[in-house]
C-alpha cells in the first residue's frame, strides 16, 4: 500500500513513518519548513505548506497514495489547522485516496461531566479547539468517506526513545523542565484527559488507513488521569523527583481550556486489533 503521511516530521508523524516503513508500505511524507528530516531511500519527502491552495493537490497527485494520514499540527493557526485539512481532504477525494484526519479532544468543553463518545457534538472553548472542530466538519463535507480520529495527550518513551520513536513528547518535556526547575507553571489536578502512547496511536491510525472504516473514531488511552497524575507517572519512569512537580487548579488559573475531557474510545477499540493501553501500563518500568 502507498501511504502519504502529512506532518511526517512531527512527533506523531515520525512514528507513523517508522511504522509504515517497517510494515513494508511504500511511504511518502511531508514537512512544512526547512529541509527534509531524513535521507532514507525508504521515504519520499515532500515540502507541503497547508496554507498553499495548490500544493496539497500537487503532492497528493504526485504520490497517488492509497491512503493519506493527516498528522499535521498548526496550533491555533486557523489557516493551517482549520482550512489546510479541508484542502488536503479535497485533494485526497479527487485522487480517490482514503483519508484519516487526526483531530483532538480539544473540540470538547468538558462541561457535560461525562465521557465523550463519537456521537457527541463539538463545543470547543479555545481557538485551537475551534480550529480542530471546523476542520472536522470541512473534512467530512468534502470527503464523506474520510475517517476523523480524535485523540488525547500523546506520550512517548522519554529521552531514551525505547520503542524506536523520537524521544519525548511536548508533555514529557514539560514534566522534565518543571522537575528541574527550569520552567514555571503547574500541572493541574483538575484537568483530566485520556493519554495515549504514540506507538499505540500510530498503529491504530495505520490500521484505520488500511481498512474500510469511515466517520468519527476516538483513539484515547484506556485510562483517565489528571495532568498531575500523568506527570507523576512520567517522573517515576524517568527517575525524576515527582515531589518537585508543582500542582494547581486550572479552574483557578487564567488559562483557557476544558477541565474533564474523557474520550470514550470503546466503540472504536472494538473494531481494532491495536490495543490502546492506559497510562499506568505504558509508563510502568516494564512496559
């Protein structure tokens, strides 16, 4: 199968590329700025700025992939995060390619107090969440057969990169910097998510890309934790003093964002052979 991984130079994208090559797929990947991140002949790298109206169409046409996985991340930049995926979806549909678009639990407010399954409508609180929600709607309009896969906090293997992927995620770096005292801030005890390991997430996305599923899917980890609880697990795994991690309440801070957003991924999990582990499992020393 020929795969195009958009955002292949990012944390999740790099793991998608690694697993796709290991599985024997003909793999192409994109990067947004600078030079191609690798020179391996197993991967064909293409520059792609999702703000460029014609570039997505050109790259998809050149690669002619069986499936496209969009793992790009533009933060709250509306042109990249909201409009870019729609351009990509239109190009994939025109080429007859499957599309798996990676979205986020940031599309939810947490106001319901209940787990969010695939039927729950978005109600974002932040510009980033709003951009992600807009992309979901646009992608499904222009490519009705697309998969939209919402996920949560993505965690790696720390500095060692034990599973072959590239080190720390942003969440892990925050924990290390807070423990070292090189960063100010706190890990909130009232901010709950369902963290997922990058290798599990990438495998699940490639499984969706290889199948015939369509529509909305949730790919959160099997366990809900606060950001502080997650930080303690990361610190213990990496030999840090978790007592040095400052705590706080998001509700008492000026930072916008949801509190309790638990992705209910059970319906998606039943259709996958990939197991989405909980954080206590993948952050244990024997994982």
